[in-house]
C-alpha cells in the first residue's frame, strides 16, 4: 500500500472520530417547523432552507456540504451529516467575503457563487467563483476549525461555478462556467489545467461543452471519474425551469456525450438540478439538488441514484424514457448505524457568548455592530447610523438575518430600546428582508416610544421606506412577532406590551426573495444620520416556532 493512501486513511479515521464526537456529544437542535427524518423514510426537501447550489462529499463515514452564500458574512456554510438525511450546521469556511473592503458594504447577489467541496490528500478544499474577481480556493485539514486564508486561483471577470478535479496521474484541473452579465457569454463550460497544489491555473483553458443549441444556461459543473469515464454533472435550462445534464468522455478534454438524467416530469418539483453525487460505504448512490421556490429560496432535495450502462439515473424513471423524476418521500439511505434527528439551528436564546451559526450579516462584520459579553443573556445591537441618501435598508450592512426555515413558521423576539442621549431617531426591530422588505420596530420620538410597521417596495431600485402603521407605547420594551405562511411567504406582523396579548399591525405582507436568495428574517438596530451618537437595543431572544 502506498504511503499517501495510508495517510488518507488515517486522515479519514481522525475526521470520522472527531465528527462522531461532535454529532453525539453536542446538543442537537431539532426544528419545530421542519424535519426531513420520518423514521424509516425521509421526506423532501431535506433542508427547507435556502442552501443554494449545494455541493457535498463523503469522507469515511461523514458527509460535508457547502452552498452559495453570496454577499452574506460569514460565508461558505459547512454542514455535516452521518446519514445523508439529518444535517447539522457546524461552521463557516469564510469569515469575511473577499475582497474584504469591497464587501464591507452590502453587494447583494455578488460574492460567493456555486462552490464545490472536495477532499484530497488529507485536506478539504472549497472552490468558488466570484463573477467580478475570479475563482478562489480555501482549504483546511479540519473542517470544524479555522480554514486557511483564501487563494485567488484564477483572476478574471465572469468566472463562476468552479470545481477542481485531481486525476489518477496527479494532474489537477478546474472546470467552470461563465456569467453572461460579466463575460458577455454564458452556456459554455471550460477546463483549465492547475498546478498539483490546486492554487493556480497554468493555462488559458479550453471549452469542453457548448450548451447554446440544446442546453441553454448550462452552469454549475461538478467533475467525477468512474469506470474510466470522466463525468461532468451540470444543470441547464434555468434555475426554476431546468434539468440535470450529465456529460461523459474517456478523454478529460472531450468530446463529451450528453444525457439528461433528471427532470421535473409529472412531479411538482420544478427545475430539479445543480448539486452533488455522493455514495455510501454500503455502495448506494445518491444525488443532492435544489428546487427554486421563490420567496423561500433554493431548498435542498435528496434523490436516489443508480447507474445504467455507465449513465446515472436520478430519482425514479416513471415513464421509462430513461430520465428520472424527483421523489417527495423515499426510504432512508442504508447506513450501518442510526443517528438522532438534527437540523440547522433557528431559535437563539442569546445565552451563549457567541451568536448561533444560523446568523449572517449583510456585509463583512464590524465588531462595533453588536456586543455579547460572558454571562450576558441577551444580544445588544448598537444603533449604527444610516446615510441620509439611503431610502431603505437595502444598503445597510448591519442587518442580522437567517434563512426562512419552513413554509409556515412564527418568528418572535423581545426588544428593549435605549436611545441614550438621543431624543429621537433610534430604531430597532424584527425584519423580513428581500427585494421588498417590511419590519415592525420600536422607535423613539421627543414625546416617547412608538411602535411602527415599515415597508419598502422595490428596495433594490431605491424604493422609499414608508410607515404603514404607528401607535404609542407605554415604555421602551415590546414583544414583536411575524407569522409566515404559504403560499409563498405571506407575513402578518403583530406586537404586544405584555408578551401575552398580541395585536396585529397592518395588513398581510407578501414577502419577496432577495437577489439570488430567498427572503430572510432577522433583527436590526439603526439610527438616522441626524440623531446624536449612541444608543442600542437589547434583544432577549429570537424564537422560531409553529404558527
């Protein structure tokens, strides 16, 4: 046995032991509003949350997943599973989006696009494309710890959706797509040679597939090798309307044969594509993909997969046309051991010194935005000033938000506003953020504290935020709540001064997705530009519960 193989086995064993300890010793969070595990079976989506453009790998008995995070910080979420069904959010690979100063203000829809995760010679690698700067790579030996400083592997405009591949002979390659908005062309896949370390490309690359004729908007390639065939799994046809394409060739540069292997067919699962092929130690094959559900973002499905004549069939081929269709329920993967139900966190009681991993800022975090001291059982957000030029919250960086976790849920919080010396102009509250946004807030005026419902339509186009509802409060504390319901995220805000009797504020708000992401729910604290400095809001907790 070669030394490098022994080292890989040792690395896999160490990671397996460490992650098993994490899985069994730490308290697992179980959502009140959505779980995929149904005992012997599972239901789709596996994650009813916007983990867009997922990629996943198996290392020993452990599975790791990452996803697009765009401008949100921290970026590149790391999720871990032992059984392919129950996923735990364990880390982020990217504390700040690069370039750091560029993303110190929200660049919504830019940043981290369609990453890929791979394990090579004892190290975890993640590659992603930023359409404005190029293709980056970040790596680590411990996915649960700190990741190394990212490397710009390939500089350029319009380079997106990248995936590395190390061949049996040690040669390294990088396959990627193109963003038409920056490069002037899309629907093609290109391949570059890399150095063995995977830190830089060595040539200008060549195109290996053109999808203009039959597979428009081909993107998101993932490269694998099986039975001497090189495979490129790539979505085509558009995010909400497309299909999963697979290409194969016995030469890495092609020519590639093509086959559609997954489509919506007779199901309600639109645009099933872009994801990851993984296997189990017992020899089963599975495929992760997303489904675009508008306001709720791109939610994650798990499909059974099998091979026929060296082509994958994903899902179930109901009409025997050789193309699979997605399943909504299916028997769970054959894993030797059963594991407890676990989901990414949602509720945060703010009892810990650190924020829960579910939270992201709208830009790279500035330490002055918030405070969490040892023993402090609340979250303090400081009243950061917003420029007079800003008509809404679209360009405000210190919005603390998380993904919608289910089709129906309630988010609630208790907030106390302390304006310090400011007689007016301090605001804090509960937010639904998207292309349109609405929030229920407490704000101060010279004659006291007021509850307001605020809305901005077409926020990305500069739509002005308006006050839709207002009432005076007895003091500077208030309970805030929003009920979110199908279809497509209908939101009803309400408030209470005693935490028991809630009063509806305004009419139902139709939540909207953000730029390439679903709507988000969260907290914020701001100040008008003219108000005196200082001021903060203390949030006792943030809870996601059933309606």
